[in-house]
């Protein structure tokens, strides 16, 4: 071996020893990386479970914790993989300084060429930081509305009532309308004929509301008694009476439908007219309210 080494002019033993040590260090780095990935994920899941148990009575907080947990797992995994890659390259003799310098220049170039992508990530970060959107919320963003199925730093995935899935880049979101925070209101505009007694109509509406609240299926959904705003406006063929229920988040549509169904039945029993557009003609009526009777002449066959 010594003769071969001296003949070739290289230190084979030293090179093999160096390769062995480098390989051993790379193996240790990969093992530590795998352990970090595994146990960091477990730690994040354990912390998420602990926080969810403490916030079990607050569904909004549970959704927020779930959304942030998924984002933190993603960011942790990316950071560990990047650091592991740089350490491995350094151990195999590849200098990472030129790579970092190239990455910096490339990052500047990409920053100009992919401004919308950078904008998406920054907007997504602040959407999560400010707790504007959570998985499971019903929101209206960028002209689309639906159930939030996924929130990432890049986009929000919505599914609307028809089942259509919308992927909305976070950079395209300038206003978020969240329909599922804290409580909601089921607002109703009820139209009745001008000849009806408004006070009687309101009494019937209150009775129907109390009957709805007494139902076990709706007792927990409706948070407060019916709030009667009163006569809101005069339409061409109807008086519009406005009222609303304070309800649990996302229950406003179900409560509204059931109340309107029961109100229609109650109006029918009480003989209260639900108007429809119609036209009344008064030929030749004077200020005293008198008008000559219309005479219809039928042509004889």
C-alpha cells in the first residue's frame, strides 16, 4: 500500500479516512434531520391538541389553532430541509457561499419577475397572523363566496354552494367578509298588503318567532328573541316590515328558511294577505273619491 501510494503520489489512506468521516457526518446530519422532522411534527401536533382541548368551548379558536398548526408544520419542514441541504453540501466539499450568492441574485431577479407570487405569500402571512380567515369559515373574497377548505400562504381554497371549488391567490384579496365569526343575524324583510293592520302583523310575527325558539332543534341556534325593527319602507304593492334573529354562526340561512315557512302558514290562518304586484285603475276619479261606474257593453252575436 505504501509503495502504491508513493508511486501514485496520493495518500489513499488519508483520502479514504476523509471520505469515511465525511460520509459519517452526512449520515449523522440526515439522521438528525429525520429526527427533527419527525419530532417537530409530533411536538406541533401535541401542542395543537393541548390548545384545542383548552379551547374546546370556542369553535372559532379551534379552527384558528388547526389552521395555524398546518402552516407551522409546513414552515418547519421547509426550514429543516433547507438547512440539511446546505450542511450536506458543505460536508461533501461543495462551498455554499457561491450558492447563497447566486440565490441572492436569483432572488432579486425573481422578485421582479414574480412580484405577484411574493405578494401572495406576504398577504397570506398577514391573513393568518391577523386571524382573518380560518379553515371551516364561510367567507366572501375576491368576488367569490363559500366554505374555506384550505388556507395556505399561497392561496385560499373555497367550495361554493353548488360544489364548485375556487382557488384564490392571497394577493388578489383586498377585502375579507367573514360570515362565521362570533354570531350572525338572519335578517328578514316581510311584505304585507297596505290594508293589513301592521300591529296585528307584528304580533303574529312575534308569536311565530317564539314558537320557533321553543323548538329543541332551534333553541340552541337562536341566541336572542326576534328583534323587530318595524316598518322599513313602502313598496309599490306592499309594506315591508323588517326583523332579525341573532343566531349561531352559519345558522342564519336555516333559521331564516324555517321562520318564513312557519310565517306563511301563520299568515294563511290569520287571513293576512301576502301581496303581489298589481295595478288598480280608477277612471275619471275626482278629489272627492267618486268615479263613474264602468259600463261594459257586450256585442250581440
